[in-house]
């Protein structure tokens, strides 16, 4: 999640179509200097090239034909909230069920796209007005996270979150970099389906993952 409004937005751009990916990169680069694309490629490429610099937000272009009828979309799981670009309402439903925090149509203009990315990076939700009704549609419940659903390192990080430690303190305790600590924190938040550290601790306690 973005640390402050003044911070550059660290973006991971995920698009299977190289033409769409290139067009998005060019459009965003023309909007100014407060956006840093730290990863760009297909989902497999971005996942394989993960670095210590975790993204603040993921821009996910689902494509023109994201899934066959009855198929399921899988949102990028990169430890950051996802803004999905969709071709129609049906794809929007799939992206939202997959975990996207925001939905815009694929033909959105660059300026509102950048504003939406900053908003989602700060933990807000953003919907195109024509897709706003999807927000009120009941979604399938998220499977309960179990201890087995978290990696050993994520369980360590969750326990330290329960102690109220900052990212820097977590990094010092685990002898890892602060960037790596933030990446693991974001992954824990994403898996628990929450946006804030305190919410993660409360939910984890209710699920028996930590003891307060």
C-alpha cells in the first residue's frame, strides 16, 4: 500500500497482450513522473521477476476475451491491491470475484487511470460508473485462510504484526530488508482480504492464527 500521497506509485503492470502492455506503459509515462513501473509483462513473467521492491498497486489488463463462458479469472497475487481493466461487465464480475479492488474499462483515458491507480494504491476502491452496480452484487465468500495458506515467513510476519511492529522493526527482527518485510506484510494483508495492518491482526486473531 502507498505510504503517502507524496510517494511515487510503484506499479506492476500485468497484461498478456504485449500490444496492450506497451500502449499502457506509453500512456502512463506521458502523465508525469510520480509513477514507477517496477515490473511489466505477463503474469508468469512478472511473478518470476519479483524483487525486493514490492509494488504499491497492480494494473491488470484482463484482455478482450479473459475467460471462456463459465471460466474463472485469477487475479495477480503480488502482495498489492489490483486495479483491473475489463472489456465489459461480465469480465468485471469475474475480475471482482478474483479479488480486484477496482474496475475500469480498457479504453479509460490516461489521466483518470493514473488517478485511479493512486487511489487503489492508498487502499481505496475505484469503479467506472457503468460498473458501479457490481459493487453491490454479493460476491462468493473468500475461502478462510488457514495456517497452511500462509508461508512460514508470512506466519512469522503475522506474529510480529500482532506485536505491533513496524516494517523496519519486522525487518530487523527477521534479518531481512525493509522492502522484503513490506512485501511479506502486503502478502499477508492480501491473503487475509484486508487493507490495514490492524484489520489483519483482528481477523487473524478471530481465526486463531495469532493470540492477542
